[in-house]
C-alpha cells in the first residue's frame, strides 16, 4: 500500500461512505419518477432482480479490484497487470474522466436541492397557485446567478470534506450524512403512513401490476440497476482500495447494495403517498421532486416543516455522492503522481468547477452555453454531458471493469481474494456463480443498455 495512504476505520465506515456514493439523486429523485412512469410494482420487482443479478456482481468485482490493488482507479489496472504497460489502464483513465464529467453537471443539480432547502426554510415554497411551483423551478433552472452560486457552494463543501482525507474527511462526513439521511427519511416515511394515500402507494409500489410492463420498462429497470450503484466510474474501486486486505468484500458489497435499494424504496413510499393524497398522479416524470413535492407539501398540515425535512436529505444524498466522485479524481494524483492531498483536491476541484460553469448557464440566455446553443443534436451543454456520461462513459467503464475482473485478472489471485475473510464467499458455488454472472450476464446487460440508448432496442 502506498505510504501515507488512508484506510477506513471500520467496515461500517466503508458501507456508510459507499452507500453515500450510491445513494444520491438517482434514489430520491430518479427512481421514484421512473417507477411512477412505468406503473409501479412489476417494474420494481424487475429492478430488484436486475440489482441482484447485474448490479451486485459488478459491485463486488469493483470493490475487489480496489482492495487487491490498494491503489487509485488508474493504478489498479497497471498494478494488477504486473506493472507492465497495458491497454487496460485506459479503463482507469476513463473512470477518472467520467467522475470529472459527471460531477461537473451533478453539482448544478445538487445546487438546486440546496436552493430548495433555502426556499423551504425561508417560506419561498409557500405559493398560492399550483402553476407557480412549475414557474419557480423554471426560474431556478434559467437563472445563471442561482446556478453559479449554488454550484460554487456545493463544490466548495465537497472539496472541504475530501481535503480532510479518508478518516478525517470522507469517513467523518459519511458517519454524519448517512445516518441523518436515513433518520429523516424514516421520519418522512412515518408521516406518510398517516396519509390517506399510503395504502394506494403501497399497492402501487409492491402490487404486481403486470399490465403496466413493457419492453421499455424492462430496459429502464436494467439500466437504472447499473447506474444507481455508482458503478463504472471507479468510485467503488477507489473506496475499496482503502479497505484492509482482511475485510469481507462480499459482506460490504451486499450491505451497500441493500442500503442503496432500501433508500430507493423508502423514497417511493414517501413520495407516492404524498402525491396521491394531494390528488396528483404518479407518472409526472422528472418534475416529481422539484415541482410536485413542494406543491403537495403546501397543501398538508405543517407543510413548510416537511418540505425542509425532505430537501435536507435530498441535499445530503447529493453531497455524499459528490464526495466519492471528487475522491476518484484526487486519488489518481495522490497515488500515481505523489501529490499532496491538498494540491490534488484543489486542482481537481478547480477543473471540475470550470467544466460545470457551462452546465450552470445551460438554461439561461447565455450566448455561448445557453439554452439556444446545441452541442450534440438538440442537446445543450448540460444535456450533452449527461448524455455522454450516462450512455457511453459509464457503460464502457462498467464493461471494462467487469472484463478485467472476470477475464484478465489471474484466476487463483481472484478466487483467493474473493474468499478472503468471507464466510459467504467460501460457500460452495458462490464464487463460480459470481464469476459466471460477471463474465456473461453483466457484459450482455451493459451492451443491451447501450443499444437501447442508441435506439437500436
């Protein structure tokens, strides 16, 4: 292990940090709205199967590579290839680039959640007309001042935490952010059980509504099962590199995946009872969080309090994901270039911030990066970065990580590391089942997701 490299204080710290990386806006925002658009129950069941057969195997593989190498995402592929020049290092570089690209525009979306925390606290969500909530979000999206201000604040907070190192920064933040997020989600869930729409929501989320399932819904569930766990960008690999060689990779991967899935289901059982009780429909798309939820809260007793209680965990989820994305890039310079953590974090933060400025201006009338300027097809800068990361960089990164772990890594070393410190990994057939899924099911699923993104499927 590199001299001076950090390490998690405990396996719980890894699980909280890794879950923080996985639990982001995709859980509290995207999963509920795609569940609503795809009819609920049967979609949720298909998603859970995809998590088990696709998401978990690659999660184990990515964490395993990190623990074996004790190095950054770039250094991992070089080190585990015997230190010789290898094209596999390109997968590591892709991971760093993906983290940089995603965080640059993710920071803007995270800024919206922080802005809505302020609006909830200040009474800015106490609007008289229902259509005013849509106008408020549109005003937020198109205002360059709001977007730049909160982009700056979010990147500054993220950098401050990562500057503290693994135990002093990332681990300490995870031990606060994740428990608070879970407690506030539990409080919101307890409140949702008192609403008249709760029974309908439970049936919607867990009832087996086969009639609503389409091929498009299956592909949506497959794609989200991969993306929700922060796979393919090296975040889990980087976090895994701070594990002790004695830590149980399977147990921590299972715990992280379970916690991520739990939060996604809790989000559904929070959002849909409130949505149904307010007389709104589940299939309202991306506006579910920033338009529908404030509108629904405004009509409920203590609505301002519950708005605050909702948007704070939304921001915490975004922050914990941002931390992991910044750590991926910073770890490269720390491990491979020998830079101090301070220099690595400040440089990567500056680059990511600069790349995020065009995304912050994408909804405005800016003459260079504004809403009327198209970069790929009809996409503005923000949508272009999201398109490239989601449809190309993440799938290719996931394919590379799965391919390296399943085919390039030495068989004896891989099996020994898989079983090390793990009771479950030592059970007959578990290692073989994981390897076959990683070799065949995972690549096939990723290729299907990419073909779907291209419109072939």
